[in-house]
């Protein structure tokens, strides 16, 4: 019999060593992709290997290729680090190995998701009757929410899309901002709308939809319509005027969906809640727990104000699937997945460990660190901060594209910090996202010093 306790204990030691090394280790991997292929590749072994040997080898050979995402100086792609309680709960999730699609495969997983979903609805200020689903990420949260929207707007037009598909149905138009996230477009493609269904609305200098352009777009639509607003533009953090958009959408009979991948969490903070005023008036919302709530990958969240449309879009039946009406709900009726990981355990642990005030503090500290960085970096020669730092995003550039790109590469190569490049108004820029519970004032100072070193070089 294998010694599972020794194996898991050794894995825990390796994990703890990694986390304890974050302050000193390079944020970016020190091995190239080709070096990793050589170290890890070769032919599949003919026979079995001892599990402990496999884990030791895997950890040793991959260590140089692991990105320091849990570090307080990783600022790329709005990625948060895992809270200690959430990480520990995620380990237990793997050990328990529950299939969260069916209550019968994991009653505890189903109940925890019910409780956690209710907490999230309350925390984010959404309608108390809203339904919810735990999915892989904001991409599938969009798919889930927009599937519910598809059902609702076509049902109003007298069309049963679940039964008859889209062929021959009334055309659905989707009003969305010019600076919308690409996952919205892919969700529309996956749902059969196609990218050609989008009526792109002009954005202002921060990336927010112009309300007059939204009004004009809706006036030009005769038929079913969906509006996609954004809480947190991925470069600037700017939030669309959701309250005004909700008014226009309601008057036009359009479904309002909010892409709140990270920005929806502003609702949890009294200091930043005003930015998402009116968000409770939407019909659906998509966000990520693995961003600002800092749970391990992967965990997206979909919320729908109309549970009947949500369930109609997702529900499935089969002779062998016997549901107990008195039991917890079967999660497969609310998500695009059938068999699925029990993501609720980690989210439950994160929320329970932080509490309402802790979530607010996490949001507020991240925003404060973003303002700290913006204030410091703007004092550097030829550096220009391009956005109003309203949330956790800082968008900046130096005197020209070549200098901007060179300084970004130098800081990334130093291993001291990592953030991504982007393009804004046709020019190269750098975007820094503060989303990690670990990020401290000292981490921001070290990152600014890395730019100083690059500027001096």
C-alpha cells in the first residue's frame, strides 16, 4: 500500500517552500520553454514509477519554469494570488474529489455552493432572488449569462431557442462598447450570435461607453436586443455609466449584461461602490473569484436576475439522473458543465476567512497600492500615466514606443516584477494590475526601483 500521508506531506513541504521563496525568487521563470521541454520530455515510460519519485522530479524540473503569480510583485493580467484559507480549501477539494455537478455525487459541495452563492449575491449588492453558477472563469460566465439572455429575449419574441435553435429566429443585436473585453465576443460566437451581431458603441478617453451613443444604438434596433456594459475596462479600470445604461436598456426592453470580471468587486467596498451605481438593475453579471477574491484557479461566477431564464438555458435531463426535490439544487442545471470541480469550497473559505470587512479591505488596499504606483512612476522622466486610477489598474507609457517597450522588457527580465504591455490609442503602453492580497507598499517601491534601474541602464 502506498504511503499517501508521506506523499501528501512532501507535496505540502514543496508548496510551502515555494510560497516562502516569493520575496526572493524571480517573478518570471528562469528557464526557457525549450529547456523545460528537454527537462520534462522524452518517451512515456513503459512501466509505473513511484509516486514520491514522480512528485520530486516534477517539482525539481518545473521549478525554474513556474511564474511567481502568488507574489505581491506580479501585476499581470488582473490575476490575484490565492488566500491561505482558499489555498488550503483547494487542496482539500482535490483530496475529497467531489463531482459538484450532482447533489448525489457531493451533498456537501452542493450545500456549500448554495450558501456561498447567497453570500456573494448579498456582498455584491445584487437582487436577493438572483440565481448563480460556479464556472471556470469569466469566459464561461459570459456564456452562461448570455445564454440566459438569448432565451429571454427570444422567448419574448415568440421563439423557443432551446427547441428550435437560431436558424430562422428573429435576429438579436448586441450593443457593446468599443473597448469591451474579447471574451464577450467569443461568448457571442459560441452562442451562435456571431461577432457580426455586435453594434459597437464609441468609448471615451478612459474606455467607457458614451451614453449618447448607447441611446442612439438602441434606437436603431427593431427587435430583440442585449446590452453588454463593463465594470472595469481591462487597461484603465474605468466603469461604464451603468445606471444610465440600465435606464436606457429597460426602456428599450433590452437585456442588460454586466462584464464585471474584476470591477464588480468594487460593490463590496463602501469607498468604491459609487463606481458601480445601478449595477443591481442589470439582468445578469459575470465576474471572476480568481481575480480580486484571490481564490486559486479556476473559478468564475455567473449571476442572473431571472432564475427561470437561467435554468431554461442550462437545464438537462436523462433517465438515469434522478433528482430529489427536497435536496440541494443540482448545479448541472445552472452551468454549461456536467461533471465539474467543487469550486465552492475555496470560495467559501476565502469569504469566511475575510468576512465582509476583509473583502472590502482587500479591494481598498489594492486600489491604494495602484494609486501609490501611479504617483511614484509619474515622477520618472518622460513617464505619463494615461488613466484616471479609479480602481486597481495603472496605464502608463514613456516618451515613445521604443522606450516604453525597452523599459518593460528590462523590468520583466530583471525578475523583480512583472506586468504586461498593451496598446492604447495606437501607441505602446504598460498596464499594471494590483489584484493580490500580498501586495504591500514595499512591493510597489521595489517595482518603481526596478524601473529606475532600467531607466539608468
